[in-house]
């Protein structure tokens, strides 16, 4: 099962939000050092395009704004990202055409690749490729060490 649009958007945008939300020249300068880690210039431009769409559509929404600010402050905090995912998912469920538009900007739901570790689990050295949905999921103190999926 593919994740919802809110989950996809937040998973993609979270590492970029400190730079997208701050938006100023200093924030963009700081991005230069991290750009390689985050997928390069094309990925940055894609993040900017998705963020612009979200701001245009939900810019005055206090829930989305405050949740985005939290993720921008700490993009690796699972509670913050979950808050933003919940807020966006709720809004996108009410706007299915906009949800589809965002999904398409991210390559469509069929291109989603997930790696999930829950409840004390560990996932390491995962390489997923190809056009179809892929998922690696570890739960309840399980360990997955080396996974390669190709299409």
C-alpha cells in the first residue's frame, strides 16, 4: 500500500524545510554545504517547487504553518514530522486534486520507496531502485541488515 500524499510530501520536504521556511539568503547559503547530502540541485529545485505549491495553497493555514515551523526547527524529530504529516494529510484528503498534483510532482505514488523501522528495530544498508513501490519494514525489535531491490 502506498503512503498518503501528506506522508510522501513530508518525507521528501523535511530535510529541506529549515532552508525553505527560513527562505532568506543566509538559509540558502547554508544549504550549499548540505546540497550533496540532500540529493543535489535538481532535488533542491523540486523541493522549492513543491513547497511553493503548498505555501500557495495552504499559506494562511495556521496548522500547516506551525507544523512546518516545527519541522524546520528540527527536521529529524519524529513527533514534529508526524504533526506535519497529520496536518497535511487531513488537508489533502479534503483536496484530492491538489493531493494528486503534489504526488505527481514527486513522481507519483507508484514511485514511492519506503524504509520503516518501528519499536526498537534497525534497518541498515538499503538500496532500492526502479519505478515501482517498494517497502522495507522492520517492527518489534527486528533487524534488517542488507536489502537490495531493483526493477
